[in-house]
């Protein structure tokens, strides 16, 4: 992106540098490497604005929480930045949580919507009043019906992201201890030393 929100290809950038320097570039082309994602700032800006518009259509208002349980990917960034643009509070969730971990965190942050993948969505379904949405290719294509531009109405002191706190970490430890005692029939010393159970 060379400015003014206009995407410029790398080839065009090299051509411009060649013209300015009056020296031909030595080009070495490599295939995409593992982990490479061909996504531009303009793409994320456009798609996150469309996601923000979609959130508005779903009744998500500024200050509402939107949980995102996806691996880092185009859909992850679109959902996180789109929630923030909409004035909602983005809540990234670790993708390796099981049903109990998901339930605990969803109960803690109470999101209106949880964005996930097809594998994890069933684990979150039916938790409180949270609507679970699968961010698959069809969902991402459907976002294209919304405007690609959004003027965010956020303020500098608005909360943008809700992350797990020590309080929720303490509850996680307690839930693990409860599970160990219930399912493994192993007593656990709950004497507190410092900030958590031992």
C-alpha cells in the first residue's frame, strides 16, 4: 500500500523504484513459503469493514463482546478488526480449549457472537445466549454484500480487546481441580498459598 488506501503490487513498486533510481532491478522469484498468506492491508480493511456492517445487522452494538476462536488466518483478522471497527469488544479465544474451557471463557465475557470454525463450533453451541457463527468460505463470501468502507465511531478510551485475567485464570485452575477430583477421584489440596490453589 503506497498510500491513499490503494493497493499496489510488489511488481509495480519495483517498477517505480527502477524508474526513480534509473537502474534495473535484479529479480528473484520464489514460491509462497509455508505460512505465507497473500492478504493485503486493503483486503483486511475492506473485509473487516464488511464484517463490522454484518455485526450491526446482527444487532451487535458498541460495547458488546464478539469472541473469535480461530487460528491466525484471514478470517481471524477480519473478525478481530471488524469487531473493533464496529465498536464491539473483540475477545480472542485459544483454539485448543475444550468444552469446559470454552464454557468458562464464554461465561466470563458473555459475547453476543462467537466466531469459530466448523470443528470447534459444536463445542460452543448452546452456551448461554451466545450465537455461534462458522467463518467458512461461504460466510466470508457473504460478507461481500456489505459496504467495503466503514467510518468507525470509536473513541480513544473505548475497550477494544478483552483478554483473560488472573481472575478467570484462577477459575480455570479451580475448574481443572474440580474435574480431577470428580473424574479421577484424586483429592487435591486446596490450601491457598500466594494467589492460587495448590
